[in-house]
C-alpha cells in the first residue's frame, strides 16, 4: 500500500479507523489523500479482522471538500477528471464494502466532504458540526453522489434548496430532516462514536453486508423484485455461522458471540 500521512489508520477490536489528516486545510482533499483513502478502503474490505470502518477527520473539521488550490493551479487536472479519478471510486467503494461504514462528522463537512459522509451507512455528528452543499458558491454542481443520496435522504425540495442556496445546516437540523442518524454532545463525541463503532463490529458482519446490498438496490427495484432479492439474501444469511449462533443465544437466553462468519 502507498504510504501517505494524509490518512491515518488504526485497527482495534474489529474497528478500522480512517482519519482524514490535513487539519491545516480543514482536511480538504488533494490527489494524494484521495488515492490513499481509496487504497485503505480496499484494504479494509479484504482484511477479515476489520468488522466495521470508522471514517472521521483530524482537528476541527471533518472535510472541506476539494483543495481548490490544487484544482485551479496551472498544472491542475480538469475538474471532471478529479471527480472521475478521485471521488467516484471512493463513493463506489463505500457502497460496495461488505462491512458497515460509520462517518463520524467532528466538524464542518462541506462540498464533497458532506457528500462523502452521506455515502456512508451511518452518519453521526458533533452537535456543533455542520453540513454545507458549497458547490453553488463557486459555480459548480454537487458531485460525489450528492445528487443521488441527498434527495433520497431528505426529499427533492429540501435537497434542491440546500444545493442551490448553499445554506449551512446544523447537525441537530440534519438529524431532524433525516439527513443523518444522530448527534452526540461535543464533550462525549469520541466516546459515543467508538461505542457505536464497536457495536457495529460485534454484529453479524455478513448479515449487515447483505442488508447493505439490499439497500443499495431498493430504489431501483419494484416491490416484487425487492421481495425476490430479500428471499435470496435471507437464504445466504441463514447459512452463516452467526445465524446459528444468534438462534442458539436466543434459545439459551444469553448474549450472542458473533464472529462475522
């Protein structure tokens, strides 16, 4: 794996923590950081010790989106190529990973940074955090699947308004409108986030992966097609070790010990 100081990685009790690490520029993406995140996500998908992934930022911000200094220099790539080569693979990896991904938004999430968070399976935030669809402020359109996920989360009208006005949304308001899962008080954020990540890591990993795959196709399927897919994936889930363990634990009135198998 290519080494980069712009993404820090740690693995503890099944939780792989990926931390965006350019705090002096609010963790905005340059090419090196984007490619490093892609590599780390692929590695997490292949590592059986990883049962859940925690994505967060270093310092005061989660992610301010694209580093515009890199995108507008004389030798810079076309913005469309930056999107295709740097952001699109990250979003696809987040959705294709066979493990849950928790975004812990520790500060402002703007532009591609906001949409990066929204592509994750669960999003939690500090009460003081905020989300901004900042693209319209510089004459661009929302990328990183913002036009895909945000309308599905909060509806077309609200998504249109936020994308066109670039208005800031506080984390509590984001919860209220269904954009994110929940907020935690700033002083308890790290503890609460790790407890949630550990909970995900102790769940039946294959079952969560099958659930994620079903959610990925739910808006494109008819009811009959989705019911058919549920039957297919329920068959797969019923063949896992964790299903057998879950049933035995239920019958024995004890806490299950899921292994992700």
